[in-house]
C-alpha cells in the first residue's frame, strides 16, 4: 500500500517561506508524520494510524484543509486505515484526498496522480476489482503520457494494472500488460533496479514464467 513518508516534492518551500509559529508547527507535524510513516513501513499500520490521525487533525486546525502538509498527512492516514483493515473508511478518506488534491493542485499534478494510484490499490485490496482495473489503467495512461512508459512512477501504475486485472481473473490480459512493462523497464533501467525487480516479482506472483516474458 503506497504512502508518503515525507513532504512531497515542492512542499519544502512551504517551510522555507514560513515564519514563527507556523514554521514551527509545520516542522513538528512533518516530524510526527515521519514517525508514523516509519511505523507504517515497519508493518505497524495500527499504531501508525493513530499518529497519522493526530497529525491530520492538528494540520486541519493549524494549517487548513488545503495546505500541502494537510494533503500529505490525509493521504497517509487513508492508506494506513486501509492497511489496518478499515478499508471502507480508508477508501473514503483517500477519495476525498484525491478530490482535494485535484482542486488545489490540478488533475495531472504528480501528487494528485500519487493519490489516485493509492486509491486504485485500495480498491483492489477491498475487492472492488472492476474499479481498481479502471482507475489503475487511467493513472497508467496519464503517467505514460506525462512521464514516459518506463518512468518509475509509470511502472508502478502499470504494475497496478497487472495486479488489478489478475485479481479480476483476467490473467491473460495481465500477463500481456506485464510483458510489455518488463520489456520497457529492461530497455530503460539497469539490471537490479528496484522497479524492474518488482515487476519480475509480480510476474512470479501471477504465475508468469520468465520464458513467457
């Protein structure tokens, strides 16, 4: 399940331009977000969720709904809720976060697409495979157009399409998608690159042999 363990690209300027209590608040909230993300990455989604919830409420009170720090923490909280088993509540928060990011940042801002990708994964984990396939394909197409087919973010989304189609029972189409993604990754990335390795692990997970690739 994706999450954002730090302030996302472009958000650091908010700290640089802030002064006094606001600057202190943003630094403190960013540190709490990082502590929660460390718990999350260690597999402790339940405790991470509690920290994210506190940070989110404080972000709303101190900085407002549209501040980029609030948008980041809200996305983290939604992802943590999904991973902790509160999938419907988490999906609702991630969907609201997508809408907020789209309104504040634009539909094709990388941070909006990150949230959309997280929503697609959440749908898949919740068993909403049709929604997962549709949304994963949408994000993969947007990222392919904006970043190219072998950009790491694009490959992440393309792998999301594969996993969603496999979960929907369309293993043949998933295999075709994965073959194409692996081919593009092998042409653009060095051997052993984490995203290439993830694609190969995905191939094993859906039962695609290396010969088939």
